[in-house]
C-alpha cells in the first residue's frame, strides 16, 4: 500500500469515528462557524465607524480575511495529530508505537485525525471570499485563480509547518505549549489585516521570520492590483507563497532532529 | 442563617489548586501580550485613517484592549471542567448527598477558579502594558491609569461585581451541562455571545449608535464594557453607578433563576455511568 492509500485509510477511519456522533459534530461545526463569524462582525463594526484603514476598504480586507481563514481551517483540520502531540503522544509514550511502525512518523500523525468540525471556519472563509469577490467585481481569470490558489496552498503549508514546530517542541517540554497559539491563531488574527497596518518590526517579522505576510498578503495585493507601497518587483511578489512551502520543509528538518532526540516517557 | 464555612473552604481549596498552574499562566500571558499588540496596532491604523468623531479616543481604545487582555480570565468561557467530568461519569449524584446547597457550592468553586486565574494574569499584564510597553519606546500604546481617583474606585466596585456576574453565568453553563449531559454543546453555545456582546472582540461603543441602549442593558456588557469604560472615564457619575446597578441587577436575576433551575434539574437528575 502506498503512502497515499494508507493516508486515505487513516482518514476514512477518522471520519467514520467522528460521524458516530452526528449531533455533536453538527453543533461543534456550527459553533465554529458562528465564533469565526463574530470576528468578522467586529471588523464590520470598525469599518462602519472609520470608513477605511490606511486606504484599504472593507471589501479588500474581506479578501485577506477570507484567504487566511480558508488556509488555516485546512491546515488545522489535517494537522490535529501535531496539535495534540505533546499530551497524546509524548506524555503517554504512544510515540513509541508510531516509531515501531515501518512508515513515516509524519504520515502517521497526519493520519491521526482529519478534524471535520473545521468545516465551520472553512465555510465562513469561503463565504467571506465569495462576498468580497462580488463587492469588488473581481473577474476570475487563470492568473487570479492561480494567485488565490497559491496563497491558500502556501498558507496551508506555513500553518502545518508551525504546528509541526509546536509538536517538535514537545520532545523537550513534554507538554504542548500554548505559546504556539501566538503563531497559529495570532497569525490568523494578524493576517486578517494588510501588512502595512502594522509597525515596521512586526511587518518584518511577518515577512522574514514567520512568512505569513508572504502567503496571505502579497498574493492578494497582486490579485487586487492594489497600489500598495511595495518596492519589490512583481515576479518576486508572485513567488512569495513559495516561502510557505520552504517554511514547511525547514519545519520537517527540525522535526527529524526532534525525533532523533526523543526519549520515551513510557512505562 | 446559611452556614458560610463550607463555601469559604471550597473557595480556598480551589483557589490554591488553580495557583499551581503557573506554566499555563505564563504561556497564556505571552499569547495575550501578542494579541494585545496586534489589536492596538490595528486601532492605531484605524485612528490614523479617519478624522471622523469616534465614541472613544485612541488612548481610551488602547486602554480598553489591554484591560481586556488583563481580565480575560474573568469571562465565563466554559463550564467547570470538573463538573462536566462529574456529569459524564455519573459522580454528580454525590453532589446530592452533600448537606450543602449545590448552587452556592458550585458558585464558590466558579468564583475561586476565576479569581485565581485572573489575579496573576492581571498583575503580569498591568506590568507589561503600563511599564514594559513604554520602556520599549511604544509610549502611545501603553495602558493608562484610571482617569480619576473616582474612576478608580468605581472601577474596583464594578470589577468585583463582574466576578459575581460572571460566576452566575458560569452557573448557567454548568446547568446546561447537567441538563444536556455534556459540556460540549453549551460551551460552544456561550462563546459567541461572550465574544460579541461583552465587548471582547470590539468595544461595544463602536457598534452602531442605534444598538447602544440595547448593548448597554444586556447582561454581557457587565463582563467587559461597563467596567472598562468606567476605568478610563467614559462612564462617570450617575451613569457609572447606573451601569454598576445594571450589573448587580443581572447578577441577582441570573442567580435567582439559576438557583431554582439547578434545584429543579438536580431533582430530576439523570445519572450516567455504571
């Protein structure tokens, strides 16, 4: 069985398990939808008072907001195994079992669970994107579709990379640290607004250290054709989402270092 | 007369237990600093983008943001996890055996849990937002002190009532947990209400003017909006006292209804487990 088939088996089992409680699933997905929607209501209220933020309109912000929420929803749904890695695998010693199996640790942890309730955030992001498209009168041609797809793919890679780093930390700390939320939920929060809203040091951090700006901001700026104050050449901005993939590759390297440091806590 | 000692004891025990989770408090603190900075920067950009008259000025909005981070743990986010556990395992039946009023017993637990989580976080957040932020050269973004001594005194009164009000709301979530036999549904139901109606996501005065009387009157305003506006002098004198009276009124109403409803629920208790 190749890796892809095996992953499908894992995910099939995980989905059947979650569907054992359809009521609970629906309630949690709806809850997630509503909670993420409240954020958007907040943004709406501020725009109603202020009109615009540094030249950006509400409809444009909705594009940023929708894109980053779609990316994060997908990444968070597939990376559950890494999210709960500390308490579920290191603390309990269950990681020993994963190491025993003749398959990659990454594949097994990705297969741990596909969190279906994240469909709540995903739906909300897609709806926001659709509304924003309508408001802005965006005509989708191949280039724009490619830019959006690149933004989302880069975003998913970046957030998965962050969650892998969070899990890697658990090799040393045992517990999962809430501090990684700064980069996941905090990253989503930050990327909901265009980068030029932020102070210089913060902007640089979001471009060069944890490149959320590269995956969520530059592609959308290009897509909107906005006259944002960017001095970089166009091709560089188009290539920016690749940094999400690079971040993921680096995270995977760090993960391997972590695995080689693993000392079982099990009994 | 109600014997107070058992309730005070459970409060003290719970408080001591919660203080143990120091690592969690530090990690939470880091997250909140970051969160606060993002919100402050967004407000800074908004205020620079518009000259229209706003319901509060930039310094006040910043203060509102930091207070929100400092007192985040005072919000009734969840059912008491141990009560949820008891409901799931069926051990909740033991609560019927105690010669105590279950409502006040659980209320004391909720209050202790909340205060123990909030006090260290608030102290750390005040030192960060009042001292560290200006030292780092971001003086515009610092948490201001209360507008006047009068505001400070009124704020202390208000935030005390916030604890009582928030505990009464937690009791409703606990109640929902007992009735539906699971904490998941009620926990996900309460969160959007808190986020929007307390002022946690956006300070309530920024919502459209026609909503303001409604927003001021509803119970969630007392969790965030009323005390914070008292703090920076947005609500003063009789209006501030009216706000506090509103909070006390909701606390009493929710407490009274919750007390009766919990007794009814416990009388018809379904016990799970074997």
